[in-house]
C-alpha cells in the first residue's frame, strides 16, 4: 500500500484555494499536511480534549463512480511542531472531494479533489491488503464465524507475535527481514505494540508523564506498519499493556487520550484495534471492567471505518490473572456490542495447550456468533520446546473446532531479540545465540503449511463436526456434510469417519504427512456409510507416531 505525502505550499499563500487533484488507488493512503497558525501549549493534549471533537478533521465525500453517496468524517492528528496531517484510505473508486474543519485558520476549509482507481484482481492477489480493512463476515450461513476483507474475500487469520518490535534500537532492515519471511510463509497478521507504555522506555511511544508523544519514534513505527501492509500483512495494534494499578500510574484520561490519538493517526492503515494486552491483569489494572467497555465503545466511535475491535486477556493461573481470570473474552464480555471477536490466551505449557479445543468450543457456542482466535498460545520458545507437533495441535485443533484463525510466536521474534537490541532471557527459555534463524523454526513452518493448505480450499465454509470422528482420540473435524471432511489426527491411527451424508457419492481422499508437510497417499472411497481409514504409516510398522491430516472431498 503506497503512501502519498503532499505538502500544499499553495495553501500557505491562498488558504481558500482548492488543491491540485491527485490520483491514487482504492485503500491507498492519501495524506495532506498543513501548518497551524495557533500556538497550543501542548497540541497533543489541547487538541484531544475529552468529550470534544478533534481539533482538526476533514470530510471526504464521494461524488462519482462507486464512491458516490459515501461520506467519511476523518480525524486529523498533530505530528510535531505546527504540523497537522489528514490521512484517508478511500474504500471505493471514483471521484472524492474533501474539505477540512478546524478553529485554527491555518487548518480550516482546505479543499481538494481525489480520483481513485480500482485495483485489478491480480493486483489484489499480489497484495491482499488492497482488498481493504478486516471485518466480520455478516452474510451467509456462517456469518459471524470468520473474517473477510472489505471486498468480501475471506480472511484467514494466521498471526505472528511482534510484541516488542517498537524498540528504538531495532533497525528497519531487521523488521523488513521479519515481514518478508512471514509474508512468504503466508502469515496474514502481525501482532504489534503501539503502546504508550511498552515493555520499557525503549518501546514506549509516550514519555513518562503520558502527555507527550515521541513523534520521531512514532514515525519510525509507522513506516514499519506501512511496510507490513505493502507485503500483505494486517497489523494488530494494541495501545497499552495492562499492569498493576495503572489506574493510578497512568490514569483513565491519559489512556483514553492516547487511544484517540492512535486511532486518528493509524486509521488509514490496514490495522486491527486491540484495547490492551492482558487487560484483565491485576483486576483490570484497577480500572474495573466498565472502563474497558467504555474504552471499546469510544474507539468504535472514533474510527471512521468501524474496523474490528477486541482485547487480549490474561488466563487463570497466570501471574496477576487470579483476580479476574478469563480463558477467553467470551467468558466476560461476549455480549458487548463493541467486541467484534473473541480472543483467547491459553498461555504457555503443555497442559494449557491441551485446553485450546475446549476454550474454542466454549466461545464458538455462545450467542450471538462471533469469531474466536487464539492470539497467545504456547510459544515455541527454543527449538524443540514445545515440539512442532504441539504447535500443530494448538493450531489445527483450534481451527477445526471453529476458530477463525490462530496465532503463533517463537524464537527471537516474540521478544524482538536482535543483535542490535538483545533481550534478557527472563523466566522463559529462549535461544540467545544468533547462529540459528528462528524465523524457520519447525512450528513456524507448520503454521506456514497450514495457511497454504487451507487457502487452497473453501475453509470458511467448513463447520465443526467432531461427531464425524469415531473411535479415535482426536475428534477435531470440520466438514460440509456430504461434500468435504477435514480431520486432524494427532496420533494418527485407524479412524472411522461418518460419511453417511454422502450417499451415492464417490469421494477423493488424501492423507497429509504434517511432519514432512507433504501428501503421503491419495485414493477414492465410497460414501453413504461409516468408513474405516488408516494413515500410510502406523504403529507397529513405524514406531514413531506422526500427526496426520485427512482430507475427504468430492471429485
């Protein structure tokens, strides 16, 4: 997604004149900068007074083509000194006109035209973020169960945890390497701090008073977000990390102000809003659940695009999580209108990993239907711990029990452990050596294969049907009865699959060796009955068991 920066010097001489017309593509970022005439004591604070409209905004109105009849009130933002900017990502092709509004005469009644072209389908395939922001599917038999791009194309959430990549010391080339690799591996989401209070001063975007943004630092992170979008990755943004007594150390007003600024600044990028990391930690940071619900509603009201909003929870048994534990947000705030999808953090360790299917099923069965995503599973901390099989179990069992996707974390990435910015090991195991490229851990490769395999089929049409798996301890199956069946068999073994809905049908089947990420066997099988099937390798002929994917589908 290319970004346009246009400095309208003409406005400095004739402030009422219309700017030169610009031509871009839909969902590209159109940006204009202006110079204010007033000197505000603190533009960040004085331009974002609580319960008042933004100091600077613009209305973009479509007047021809698909844009006609659409109107967006877009907030502007302060960008240091006397500079204010407006960003707009046009959702529809056609001609747009805009006019700014402010009490500052240097920012008021600036006008312009914008001509927007449509991407070709091949160009959208090349970069899916050209399809627009992420929404919840609101049509069809599985509405509320999965995500789509703005143009209606299904969006499979395969996330990577980029928590601490806002550290000042990180070189852009290191981030570029991360994004390039994950893009090739078909990850679709990068989970990034854009935090007023990061994991230290180096990754925080506000000063210690929480009233002064670190503008140059923010501009650097924006370039990272833009680059991720250019590579087809949507960026998951959370603006705070909850801690003990943040009601006292930060305060509600500072937290709300920063969120307004973040929305105004980043709303034109392909991003997802997440209220905070570990929001319920230490009894909601002392703020109580009502504050977080109000914050969610405020973010919805500030975003001109009404993109999806959620929050990242702390699970039971976690340090700081005992006062308000949640295996998923479905347990506490599922009914809230601002919450578009549920998130789960089972946490780290085998027993927690084993709970993923149960957590997903619980969220999936609640009404109204909302997508569920595991956004913090067991990390692949060091090579072999957990094993790639554990990683696959978490991901495949989540998705086949109804999750709209799954996130991953591992190696040097989750802590942003880099030569220019090394991280301490802390309580979690981690490879400290840079001799191994942890971007290619076996678990990461497994998520890559999962993504590529699912995107070859109509995964969004599959509904959980654990009852179709008989006499096997892995009831992780999604299906379109009589048409498609996809089962994850954690330990392999003989399995009985209920194909009675496929009467008089001849199905194709394939066994996928998930250890080696390849098709191991294929053939045909008659439907209309319960069939018994075995993978190409099994005990005692092969002593080391594998996990397998069984895909049965109509020819």
